[in-house]
């Protein structure tokens, strides 16, 4: 049974020293944030470990059940959701005008991390509330905002995002759900699948945000509109009225995140159609979704980092307790805890280093979300918008893939007990797997990075970021601390290699786009590894300055050791990723599809 403790020391360090929490708290509208950051982090940590964590393993074991359209969540979830809502956690970044606390997006970094580490099955609910609130804030009419947002913020009702259909997964252009106008509303018919918290027993109403097509809408992405479809219709006075025709036809049996229901929703199967209301303008639904997706993809990146950190904490605790063999360097024949063995140390450090790099990159990106939204100078807002646009697919794609490696390594620390459900580490290994699939697979993030962010602006925003990394590398070189100064060369070389690889991709995209896309995922990984190093090494430099100023906290020494490990064990992967991309991209499409057919035929005959 694992227990989660929020890593408040590193969270505080990243927030204040790397992400510039004080500067964010001086932005217009966030003036009060500076005073409450510490209190919020501590309260969130308590809520995560006392309320959510105890339900993590039991929720996974019990799972959700479906009976004739109704879904029951695991024991304790209903009460935990009520407590979560009452504590005001749902409205953290929502404007006070809609009943929220109006706090910076930056605070979503640590708070989301805590909820998801403590209990990812639970945390997906509020995460989707957030998505629904943002969609309505972005494009809803005043009436829709007034009717739905306050209840979503208070947690009285919950929200969903209904995009996926059987034939429309990554490719939402294939959405077929129909919406026909009738008076002041629309009637929707169709089926959505894989809808997280699409039905449950935690709140009396569920507000579905649904993508659908109007009659005669253009084919493809330009003909998709966004609708609000409440499970229970809302009367003019705000009270609940008749049941709408949206029903849960079943829930999925999954590999992980068993504590939350993944639902098939049928709209309008019993009559004229489910009643829905248009959000924003017709045919602009996907455009609204893409604006919101930045926040949702950021959240899933943090979700993955959170699960990885939980797995790491669990592995450290086990490594300190499990006794096997004597210490290779000691004469004493007494067996020792496995943490003394070099390979176990390597595994733990590889988890720690990658987690700290992910956390640093994610929170710094969250700060940019705030600067992009609130900085008084338009030029600064624009610069941060470009940074966020570039970094979101990296935070989503790189963190979710890396977190899987971290969870696998953490499980390895347990040996055979890692494979046994009883210890709980297997749950993290299963839970983390979804993060690189939903909110756009890693393949889709990589297409976004290369196709939309790199090729479209001829590499302008990437070049800017790579230059910033180059400047940071030079600053490391000037550090009086020799360990920190030694980080300059590997970072400088890695960023140079990344820039050259980006140019190679740009050149090849002008010929056959398939060559550019063939290694888009390795490129995304390369980008993440270097960007993570950038932030982790900035942290090491600050830690060295603190130590030089007389601080004696072991945390600072560990930061430098961790960064040095990352330079040798993780950043070095950049060189082979570069080789893989520039020398191996052509191999990917070299053979014919027939070579896979041969495999299939032999399987069929076996
Ligand atoms: C547990 C769970 C919860 C979910 N929750 C929700 C939810 O709340 N709301 C919702 O709307 N959806 C939800 N989804 C759906 C999820 O977002 C989709 O499963 C995901 O976007 C991938 O779509 P797909 O499954 O159809 O895969 P496909 O689109 O069929 O992709 C299959 C593979 O092909 C690759 N691929 C596809 N196109 C390309 C391309 N052009 N280039 C390169 N590679 C490509 C993909 O990367 C992937 O590896 C959920 C799914 C699950 C499993």
C-alpha cells in the first residue's frame, strides 16, 4: 500500500525560482496571489494525502459499475467529490465573476500534480469540469455562462468533453453526430464513445460539451459546431427539470484509471433528439476546442508527471526497506537495503532526474500561460503565446512518454513484488498508460510540433527558444561552481544538435513531407529532453548560488547531483536521437506495405 506525500520543497523551488511566481503574482488581476501560494500548496497537500490518497487503491480495485444506464463510482468517491467542491478547488483559476478564485494558471501546476498523484481516477472528474468551464467562458453566450458556469465551478454539477465517435478519434473531421435546429435550441442525434465521467452518481446533473454537425455544414473540420447538452434540462429559474435524451449505453473495462467511468453516450435514441444549445458561432466548434486543448494537454502532461512521482516515491520507500545481498563495497557480510546497490541507485536517480526536469518544464510553461493572458505589454503576451504554443505538445508528448518509462523503472525497483498488484506500484504502471493516448496521442502531438509549430512559422518560435537555451548554457559555463559549469558543454552541444536536426526536418519537409513526419515522435522526445535539461540545469545554477550564499540545505546539493546525472544519463540520448532522425527517417517508408501483410498471412495460417 503506497502513501503519497506532495513534494512541496521541489514544487516551491520550481514555482518561485524557475517559474517566477512573484512576477506572476504582480500581473494585473493576480495581485493577491503572492500571499496565498504557500497556504494553497499546504492545504492542497493535506487534502491530497488525507482525502484522495486513501481512496486510490480501493477505487482501482472496486472500479465503476453500470446498471441499466446508471453508473456507480467506487466507495468514498461521492463524499470526496463533495469535499473537493466545498473546499473550492474546482474554481481555482476561474474568474471571480463566475464564482471562482481567479488565481494564476501557474498554481494549476502543483495542485493538479497533487490531485493526480494522490488519485488519478478521481482527478479526471475535476479536470473535465475545468475543460467545460473554459469552453463556456471562451465562447458561450452570457445566458449559457450564467446558467452553467457557477454550478460547474461550485461542483454542484460536473462537465464532460464529448468529441470521440467510433469513426472519429484523432481525426475529428469525421464527426457525424447531427444537430438540427428547433426553436431556441437544437436536437442532437448520434453516439459518443470513451467519454470520461459521461455518467456517474457524484452529482445530480452532467453538462456535456458535444461536437456535432448542423444540417448542410461543410465537410471536414470546418463544419463542426459545439453544443451544451445537459443530462437533466435546466428550468428558467435554474432548478432541474426533465431528463434529456442522453443515456449511457455502457462503460469500458480498461487497463487502468478504473476508478473513473469511460462511457458510451447515446444522444436522441428515444425520440426527436437530445436538447442542446449552440456554444459560440456555427461551424467554429473545433476552433474553440483547439484553444482549450492547450490547457487540457498541459493538464494531461502534469497528470503523467504526477503518477510518475507517486511511483518514484513508492520505489524509494521500498528500496530503503527491501534487504538483499551485502554492500559490494563493504567487508561486512550483513545484507543491506537494496538502495545501497549501484543499479538501484541508477534507477532511482533516473526517475528523480526526469521527474524534476518534467516538473520544471511544465510549471515554467504554466507561467507562460499566465504571462500570455495577463501581461500588460502586448509584445510580451505575444512572445509567451508563441512559447506556450510550442511547448504544449512537448509537455504533453514528452512528459507522458517519459512518465511511462519512470513508472516502469519504479516497478523494476520492486523486483517480483512490482508485478504483484498488492504492492500498488502496478496500478501506477497501468494508470499512466492512458496519458499518451487521450487528449491527442503522442503521434498527434508530434505532428502538431512539427507540422503546425515548426514548419508553419519556418521554425521562428523554435529558433527563439533554442537561442534562449544557448544563452542559458553560456550562463552555466560562467558559474563558479565547477559541477554547474560542467553542465554548459552538454547543454550547448545538445541544443546545437537539436537546432541542426530541426533544420534538417524543415529542409526535408520541402521535399517529401513523409520523411519529415517519419521521425516526428523521436524529434518531440529530443526536444523534451533538451528543454527539460534547460530548466533542470537552471535550477542547479540557482542551487549553487544558494549554497555559495551560505545555505546548507541538502536539497540544493541534491539539485546539482541530479542535474549532473541527467546530463550524463538522459541528455546524452540526444545524440542518438539525432542520428535516428537524420539517418533513419528514410528507412521508415522504405519497404512496401506488403512486408506487414506477410506477417499477417503467417499469423492467419498459424
Ligand atoms: C480511457 C479513455 C478516456 C477517454 N476520454 C475521452 C473523453 O472524455 N472525451 C473524448 O472525446 N474522448 C475521450 N477519449 C478518446 C481519446 O481521446 C482517443 O482515444 C484518442 O484521441 C485517440 O483516438 P483513437 O482511439 O480513435 O485512435 P486513432 O485515431 O485510431 O489512432 C490510432 C493510432 O494511429 C495514430 N495516428 C492516427 N492518425 C495519425 C496521423 N495522421 N499520423 C500519425 N499517426 C496517426 C495514433 O497516434 C495512434 O497511435 C478517451 C479514451 C480513453 C481510452
